[in-house]
């Protein structure tokens, strides 16, 4: 994955805000103010956005429509559409093998402490720490001070309570909390969850819908189909940051 950087200026900040990429809280938008002024901003060829806000850090990781994040995730993490990510969220380190005679890196990691020359490492290519992908669905809310594993799937509509220690996948529309995190309850009844997931509404820009935010879920589903079938709402098409920078002639460099 190619990585790049550019230096943030007031002009670039305002330009990206007009494109739908914020590096501040909502009250500061259109002001050109950002915590990144004069600093390097890192991104990759996969970095994408659509009315998206990065409230902390200098990394533009892929983030979906109308989502905001108060934490700096790595470039290989993708945040879904309509997600709300609070601050002080951490990932555990890579998981070490627990069924071998040792969990120490001498048995599997040739880079740590420069162990390339050891015969043990050469013969232990099957002992690799778990590096499965992190996957986040849409409409996810993660509260403050959450600890996450790197190999997890957080389902669409899920809520992770503050200070939760998540150890396994979170099902769609589940509310989890505690240490270790357990399912407290589901946001809706199973039939409603199935209907919500079937709509695929999180793949559409629902901002034009003239409805109340507290509309009953069943009514929302009906209204969504009405708007969609009449062509009044469109599927979300994320913007690629590299392409936006190229369009405006903003200089960046590969790192």
C-alpha cells in the first residue's frame, strides 16, 4: 500500500472542507482552523471520505460518509458510513502463539532484536502472530476508552460501551460492554434488525430525506424505500483523497 504526505495549510484546509473532509469539530468548519496547521498529513492510495471529520491525529485512513472519529487509527483501518468514534481507543498488540513451548518472539519473529540469523526462527515459519483484518460495519458507535483486538469484525449498527474490553466479534446491532465485553442487549428485535440490514440504507446518502431523526424504525424503513424507489436519494460514492489532491494541484510526496 503506497503512502503519502502533504503539509497542511489554511488554504488546503478550507479547500478540503469544501470537498467534505474536515480536520476539526463542526463549530470550527469554514474557519480554516485545524490542529494540523503546518504539520504533515499522512494518507494512502485507499484514503477516502464523504462529509467526514477527523478530529484527532494526522492520518487520513479510509472513513465512510457522515462518520467522525476522535482517535487516530492506522492507515489500514476502514471506518464505515455513519459511524461515531469517540476518543482514547486502543488496539492490543499482535497476539503471540499460545500453544507453542514459548510465546516469546525468538520462536517466530525474525526482525525483533535482529534474530534473522537464528536457526530457531528459520525453522518456525508456521508460528506467526495473528494478523487478521479489522473490519467495521456502518452505523457503529464506539464510546470512550475502548480496547479492541486487531482481528475483529464489528457489525453494522453495533454499539460498544465506554471502557469495554472487546475480545471477539460484535454482531450487528448488538450493544456490548464490560471486561471482557459481553452482549448487554440488541438495539431492536431480531425481525427489525433483519429488515434494517436488508434495506442497505447505510450505503445511501440519506441527508435529503425529509424525516425526523426520531422517526420510529418501522416508519424509517418504509420512508427509505419510498425515497430510494423514487430516485430521491443516491448511493454513496466516496471521494479518494489522492484524486482530490491531484484535481486541485496540491503537492504531496511519497513516504
